[in-house]
C-alpha cells in the first residue's frame, strides 16, 4: 500500500462493478425499485445462421435498394442541374434584354435629336428662302392659278372625241355594245 499512498484519500468505489460497490454497501441495501422488478432479466440472444440462399436474397435486396437510391440521387442531381442551367440561361437573357433596352433608348434619343435637327433644317421659312434666293422662284400670283370645276355630270369620252349615249349607261352590256358600235 505504500506504493499507492497518493490515492489513499480518494474513493474509487463508484468505478467498481455494481455488484461489488452497490450491493456491498449497507446503506444502499434498499428494496428494489419498481423499474428493476418490472423488467425481465436480460439474456443473450444469438443470431441464427443464414443459409447461402438467404444471404444471396438479402444481397439482391440490398443491391436493389442501393440501385434505387442511386437512381433517385442521379435523377435529383440532374433536375438540380437542369434548374441551375435554366436560371443561368434566364440571367443571360435578362442581361441581353437589358443591353438591348439600353441600345433602344440610345437609338430613340438619337432619332429624336436627328428629327429635331431635320425639322430645323427643313422649316417652311428656310425652304421658301432657298427657293426664292437660290432657285429664283416666286410665289404664284392670282392670275397663274387655274381652278377646275368637278361638280358637273360624269361622262365617258372615248378616244376620237366620241361619247356614249345616256340610254346605254343603264346596263353594262348596253355600254359595251354602244362602245363597239362607236368604233
């Protein structure tokens, strides 16, 4: 005991097997708790030996389950890849649409600027000034204007100053016959 003197103060009873520490202590000899009495005693159960056919059947079942798990995993990974590709494609197309929108806005701004420049270049006053100063044109006088009266009756004039009679205008066939007679 002299060798283990440094451990003499410690109580190592709690590290001993239950039968030796628990049951040898008189203070602990109490009536068994209801939990201890209701449990059946434990016993060792051995596995039955499997036959070769049972082992092969279990291996086949395990292989099928592994194949199912692998197939589901591959399917889920492929669906994830398809979704990821779709998101990337949508992002790419969104960037293209944004770039096209910017180009469209720039083109509309340039169109507005060019239309304003065109309007300023071809205003009515500038056209009149160019026609008067460069081309030597003048505004039309009242005697140069000729009016045409279209309020009269309609008449068909055939070449050679021949006209169709009024009675033949009632039907198409009559007009054709009259035209043929006039030739």
